[in-house]
């Protein structure tokens, strides 16, 4: 339970809020949520790490009190095979995930899209360390935490280390982050269903009709997400569900699309065939073969999930080059100048939103830090930094306009 609200009730309320938010606001609402949650959580995670270390006596005490083998790279079912396969899964997931691609391509030019990709990659190298440290520190603070309860280690450490006001702000940011992830998925799923499936089946549908379809499909995908969230405790916890879903669906959905960036031999029919065949094979090993007494461990499950679509694509590529070496699918490219002018006003608005969000977040953090009983300097300093960044961004948006 959180704040005396049962977990299932929280899931229903947050799910309903996200459905309503995306249905009414669309992509712009999703982007605004992304900006706000990033600013708040970035400030919170920078604050919570030093405060958590102080709770266990500092960095030296933290390293000394860690159990033997804590930083061992492989352990149990998380073998080298799993790590390598998971690395390739993340490579394809981060490059081909529909929600991420939407972020890459929502800027004005291909050059800016590349910058977004580089920045995302750089942040992704750093952010796991920042996010995992509080949980690792809690392992020292409370060594008895085990099983599914360990999934709450981050929140429990924040509860112990952060002042009440900042804890509430951080929880608000985490709710924003959860809503942001769901919002992005709902938005892109509804867009794909409306434009790539329904519109092809019913090309005569008006724009108003397509908007109705998009909104109803958003509601349908949202209800499905709520049902899955409610069933997660019965599936072994969020970590088990995320890894299983990743192995089952991640590479089959995203690798074929990435493959087309480097090959002109694939068409839509081939992409769809490889995706469906890979999903079917992965589902066979996940749900059917265990009934006959043959099941894959976690590493094998992830390895099959990565190799099956890769081998199918490689086999088609070889077959195509042998049988039809001169046949190529033309690539369609959109000139950057067509989008640059139209995106200028939107970009200025986005910078202004970022500035206002940073200013408000900085004010909240600074005030709450000043009101804290101890360790005021860390949150106060972060609040002032956010305030300065927000002021600079807002001034920049007004100057450009």
C-alpha cells in the first residue's frame, strides 16, 4: 500500500488518468509529461544518493559493509549468455522502440534527430548507475530485504533518507514517470493502429472518423495495460515480467525495422512475416514446450528471443541476394527543409515549457530543502541549479521568438 491507498486502486486511478490524458492531449501532452518527470526525477536522484550514503556512514562504510561477491557480474540465472543476449536486446530495443523513435523524429531535422540519439545514448550509460545506487545502498541499510519486496528497495531508501516534502515531490515525479511511459505507449500504439491498420482497411474514413478511432483505440490499449498491471503480482513480480516480455517480443518487434536501415531487400510483407514467425516461435518455447517437460532457463529464453529473428532475417537476406540480386526496395527520404520551418514554433514552445517546468521544479526543491531539518545544502543547491537552468531556457525561448 502507498499512502493508505491499495495497490490495485492506485493502478486503476493512474491508468484511468493516463487514458484520459492521452485521449485529450495527444503527443504534446505526452512530451510535456516527459519533460516534467525528467526534471523532477533528475533533481530527486541527485539529492537522494548523497543523503542515502550519509545514512550508512559514507562511501567507505557502504563499500565495507557490502556482502561478499556483491559486485560480481554474473550470478545464478544471470549468466554471461544472458548478459550478452540482453545487451543485443537493448541495442535493438533502444534503436527501434516505437516510443523512442517518435522522440528521435519529433525534432526539426535529421541532424537534430542524430543529436537526440547521441544524447540519449550518453545518458543511458550514466542513468542506470544513478538509479541503482540507492537500491544498492539500501542493501547495506537493511540486509534482510528479500524476494519481491526487494523491488521496493529504491522507494524504501528514499523514505529513509529524504525529508518528507522532498519525498512527496519525488513520489510525484515517479508517478509522472510511470504515467509518461504509459502515455507514450498508448499514444504510439493508437497512432500505429489508426494510421497503419485501420486506415488501410478503411481508406475512405474521414479525418474526424480517424480521430474517433484513435481515441477509442487509446482507451482499449489503456484498459489492456491496466489488466496486465493488475496481474503482475501473479506473474512473479515486475522484474520477471519485464525480462520475460523482453525476451518474447522485444527483438522480433524492433530488429526487422532496424534491419531495413541497412538493407534494401526487405519489404513490408517480409518484415511482418519475420515478426509474426519470431513471436510464434518464442511463444512456443515460453508457453507450449514447458507443458511437455521442456523449458528454457532465463539465459536461454533471452538468447532464443534475440537469435530467432536475426537468423530469419539473415536467411531471407541470403536467399534474396542469390535469387534476385538486382532487385532493391527504394528508400523514401524526406528532405529536412520541409520540416524545419514548420517545427520552429513548436520547438520554441517546447523550450519554453522546459524552462517553466525547471523554474517551478527548482522553486519547489529549493523551498522544501530550506524547510528540511538537516542536510539543507544538497537539496537547496539542486533547487537553485534547476531554477537557473529554467530561467536560461525560458529567456532563450523568448529571444528566439
